[in-house]
């Protein structure tokens, strides 16, 4: 029987210090022994997706900083990185290194917040790359890998798990399979020149008869959004110079997202795009020595669409947690299974579930994205990148005094700072007694009057109960919810 790859997981729920998500991510870093892949002074790339301008469901800086801190603790020299993009849409905010830095800083990914430099891995214009041969590739036989990844000694591939309009799902494979490629690497895996134009797989699907020509409000955006100047729109409608087009998606996005029907994708395109992405991801991994890459992902804010979309919609399902593995295919397999097994969240793109006979456990992205997401996994198995057989190792942090203190800003209670400060000047005592009315004259509020040992106000208040603490022996035992004596302990 094939070996199962371990995928460490800790959930997004938290009831005390040790269960905060950054703390759990740090725990997983050590549970997976990622500190051991880092040697002293290794240049360690932490690959993230910085997200588009106006995108709000992206990773938060502190979730990345948590890993930066442990890479440093392991002796490495971390840098956080992402790559420039092709103009996926007319207002893309990451087509150059400077625009991408502006976008990243707006999301809070500053060197101050991260605790290390932020690097655009393929350079200012996205042409700093290294060609890597991928003879094992299912579709691609080469990849153009961002130079900063090639030159790094080790990598933590730190993904945000969510959906994607082209690849259905975007997690660990996509974070390097698209996000680790230079501009020409991205164009290459977009498959524009794969097949003849009439095949309509590697080319935008065009319905010129549906174009409203210059009467369309967006016709100028359609033309100006094309970096190859390959589009002409006149009274007769839309014309694409297929020899010039490199499949950046911009005209398709303008047409689709403005509710028009002239430009689109053939459904056959999407599975092949996933396969190409897995081949390109393998290209990135081939630039590292064995055992020098760890994969992690935060499955929170699970938007049906990717961080490359310049808006966010309502999440597909509740937050799941953080994952870690040495095998990116295994990690993404586990995340996808967990997403499918989670309840559907209401609203947004999830209206697609209404009226369908979807049952929890079935493929969610197939419903919201129209294409099943696991082609990228099977391609990743076929090209030898990894396995879909995983063993999920669930991590529950111990709730002890030592572990509570472990990942705090300082390990001693911060009250000790105040205790010391106030030996010099007793700030509280200076003001005491505080001015207030005598207790006997306190205001009488009818709802707050004691009623058989309870008050109406307290009855409505949420109470932490023992059942909310999933770990045994945690904290104090509490009695039934809502009983005022809980507050007296
Ligand atoms: S958005 Fe669509 S309909 Fe409008 S001009 Fe462009 S291709 Fe034509
Ligand atoms: S014609 Fe091709 S290159 Fe131009 S915007 Fe459309 S997809 Fe991009």
C-alpha cells in the first residue's frame, strides 16, 4: 500500500491564548519539524499571495509574521515574496513590481508588519526568472520560475486556501504553480498557443455576434485592457488578432463580469489549466534540494474566488484552520476534503447551491466554479509531485501555563510591567477614591432588580460553558448557562 503523507491540521476555533490561529500555525511549524529544513543563514522564501487592490479576504500580515518569526528562530534569513501578474483584468494592481508593492502595503504586508523584507520574486517587470525543464509534466515541459525562489535555499509555501475562477480551487499548488512563475511562465501555462485557434482551448472563446460593438459601455475598457493591442472594437463588433493574443484573460473578464456574452472560456479549458498549474508547481519544487520545502495553508475566509479577484464575496463555508505538510498534493487533498465536508455558508456565490440536490460531503467548487477542482491533484500525482493519500494529524494545543505563555509578545504576564512602573508612581492611587455617587444612592433600573437569584439582564448574557472547552481539565467548571452564580466565581 502506498505511503500516506502526513498533513498536520489545527482548527480555527479558539477559546484561550494557546488556540489563537497564529499560535497554532507556529505549533504546526514545529510539529511538522519545518525548523529542521532550515540551516543557519539559509535564505528562506516565504511564498504568499499578497492579493489584489480592494480584495479584503486575503491573509492577514500577522498570520505570515508568525511564520517569519519561527524561520528566524530556526536560524534562517526569511523574506516574504510574491510575483507580478499578467493583466488578468483591466485594473490589475500587480502587473509591475512597484504596483504590487503598493497593493501589498495596502494589505498591511509591510516589512515592519512582517518582520522581514517583502520581495517581488520575479523583479520589477516580471522578467527575472529561470527556465526549468519539467520532462515529467502532464502538459508543460518547462516552467519559468521566479528568480528569488530559484536562488532561495529553502521555502515555506504559505498559501491561502480558497476558490479560483479558472482553476476552481487555489491552495498550495496554486501558490507556487501560478504564484511562483514569472510573467512569461504565467503566459506559458495559460496555454494560449496550445492548439490551433479553432480548437478554442488555449484561446479565448469568442462569440463576435454577441458583441454590442461601440454601443457597449465597456468597449474602450475591452480595447485598453489588452496589453498586446490585439482587440479592435468598431460598429461591426469585436475582432481579436489571435496571432498577437497571449491569453491574459483581461478582455474575457471585462465581458463576463459586465454581464456580456461575447468573450468567455470553453469549458474544456479549465481542467487543462489546472494540469498546467501542477506541472509549473513541480518546476518550482525542482529548484530546491530535497527536504528544503514545507507547505502550509490557512483555510480561512474561503471565498469561492481567488485573491487575484479585486473584490471579495461571502465565504463558501466556515473557516477551517491551518494546515502543514511536506507534500503539497496531500495538503490540498486534505483541505479540499475538509471544505467539502464543511457546511455551506449562506449567501453570495453560495446561492448556486439553492435548488441543487447538493449534500454536504460532495464537491462544493464543482457547484460554484462549474469545474471540479481535483484535476490539479491528479496531475500532481501523474507528474510525481505528490500523493492524494494523506494521514490527517489533528493538533490540539495543550492548555497549560507554559503553552499559554509560549507565543505571547512576552512570556511573563504584562501586568508585571505595570507593577514595576507603578512602584515609581502609583497612578491608580493618585486618583482614588474615584468620584461617584454614594452606593446607597445608586440608580434603580427595574430590569436589573434581583428576581429569585437571577436578573433579566444576566439571563440574556452569553455564558462560557464547560462544553465550549473541548480539552479536558481546562479552566474552571461552570454550571448551567445563564446562572448568575457563574459570575460570582
Ligand atoms: S465587453 Fe463584451 S460586449 Fe462589450 S465591447 Fe467588450 S467584447 Fe463587446
Ligand atoms: S485579446 Fe488576448 S491578450 Fe488581449 S486582452 Fe484578450 S486575452 Fe488578453
